[in-house]
C-alpha cells in the first residue's frame, strides 16, 4: 500500500485542527465541557485460498466520537462526516440527548492540571509500500510453502495479509490535545491437514509495526503446516486432575482475565472476583507484572490514555501482590481513587519469567496436558470460575505423547494464579501481554 497521499504523521495536525473546531462548536452551542476522539485509517487486506485471490479490499475510514457535558449530564454522538454542517448537527444531537440523561456526580473531564504535558514521539509509524500484486505474490508463496511441507496438508483455509496506517487524536476543553500516527502489518496462514479420515486445522501468523520485519512468508506457511500436521491423530483423554501448561500463544489470556477483574468498571460495579484485593497475595512471590506503555517502536505503545492523562510505567503485580486497580478518571472517582491513566486499557504488559524454555517446562511437569488452543468463553468474572474447551498434547515422562482434542480445562482463576509453578522464557512478542508458557500445578481436565 503506497503511503504517498495516505494516512500518516502529516494527518495528525489536520485532525487536531478539526478537533479544535468541534470543541469550539460544542462551547458555542452551550456545552459546559467536551471531549473529542477522532481516528482515521487506511488499510489493504488481501486473502488467497487454493492459489486464487479470495478477497482484496482497500479501506479508508474516519470517525469522530464527541462526548459533551451539560453540568453533570453526559451525552455522546458520532459522525463520519467532517463538514461544518455535519459537526453542528452532531453536537446539537448530543446536546439534545444530554437533556434526557441523569446527572452523575462522577461525570466530567479530568482536571486541567492532570492533562499530559509531555508527549514524546514513540516512533510508531512504519508504512509498508506494498502493492496489491506484491501482497498476492507474498501470500501465494506462503500458501505454497505450507502445501510443500507435507503431503498430508490437503487444503487451505485462507492466507491473509493486512497492512494498516492510522492516526488517533484526542482533545478536550480542559486544554489537552494530542495525537500520533501508527502502523500495524500482519501475515497469517490457516491450513487443513488430513490423515486416516481425520481432518485438523491450525495456523500461524506474525504482526509488526514494520512490514519488512515480519517473518518471511515461507516461514509462516511452514509453521502453519507443521502445527497442523502435529494435531493429526488427536484424541480425547479420560477425565483427570493433572498439571497443565498453557503455551505462550494462549497464556496471555490468563493474564487478560486478571486485567478484566481489576479494571475500575468491574470493581465499582462489584462484578469482580478481585474486589478488595489490593495488597493481597494473588500470585507466587517470584511473579511480577509491569506495564510499560511508552516503549518506542513497539506495538500498543501510547503516551496518553483515553482521558488525556500521561501514561507511565507501573507495577501491577509486585512479588505476587496486587498493587493497583486499572482506573480511568471516571472509575477512579467512583472508587474515590486517582486515575492510573488506564482509560482505554493497558499497554505493553510484561510478565516475569524464569530461564527455562517450553521443553524444560514439559520435563518439569512430567505428566499432564499442554494446551495450545482454547475455545469458548466460560469465565465467570464474579466468582472467578474458569472452564474452557481445549486442545493440545498429552505429556508423559516430560515428553509429548500424542495430540489431544475435545477436552475441557476447569478451575478457579484465584486458585490457578496461586498455583502457577513456572513461566517459560518462550515469550510471545506479538501480543500486548508478553508472557511465556505457564505451568499450573493442577487443574481439572474433563475428557471421555
């Protein structure tokens, strides 16, 4: 996708000007406060299947989200149009909505002195000048590499390339306006294998800020094929209680449940199993989790949050203890606590780990289940009860014996957190939560 005349750093001041105009319009129409979030993006998405181009899409999107306040009454409206009349009408619509909303003592912007002042360039923009023809050829190479890996690879379920350039700008009537351009590029490959009447499906992908830094198309195709072949011959196992390893590519989900449970919204609504857990020991004492939102040239980095507050490094778990909830200005007010600059979520979480790789973790486990895929969403965030469909590999004597399918792993997240025995050094760098494989002392596995 050619970056000329596209979305990039030069777009940011244009959007900032539009945000300023919207803020002025809101004030003119009688809003006591206003905030505006705008995003614009340009993307190319290509998919091939069985040597044929299945989809080729070019998109350019832009949208404004306007939230305004009349005293303690709040209302929101959105538009994709940028002309003066559309903005006037959108602001007017939001003001009309505000007349019918209830007053909320916690509603409103952060104080002017709280707004981010230092907004460094985090170097997040790396456009990839790839043409549709080049993208198609890259995907054909990826798919061909998968097919030539093993004759048991019999079908393709889609090989895709996505390249995305975008800008985000946020501004409010308390004096903050900030924005940045960023990129996101990926290649994925999904293959189907067949042996003795059984079919299995698996995939591999890579995602980077810079397209040139992606794994080669050939490597991604071969990895997708190998993962598919490894699953052939999968069977279920008897119901048991055994140690479980969550492979790195699925382990981040465990800590994602933690983040959901300590988010301000879950806490003030009393819908979290970790309500009142600040200072409590949730994990083994060797485990810590740190947020580093301002890393340069890193996916998911940002210098300000959704309220316009400066992001900062923080320890979320320190030596196993919960140090903080994750709060926006609003949820902080609800709880009588200061914002942690996490409006919009967390950015770049690092889970501490040991020196062992996955092979060493398997030997440490001895006998149990290695989970490489999770299905369904059987999580009760009020109680912490955890139950999900799973697939992976049965392990004995520290070595993989055969692939496993159609089982369910179950436990309670509180117990699972405390029973983490080790975390490997095989960190998955593609994800916002960076963790290696996680070995849990014991879980219930429901099979045949």
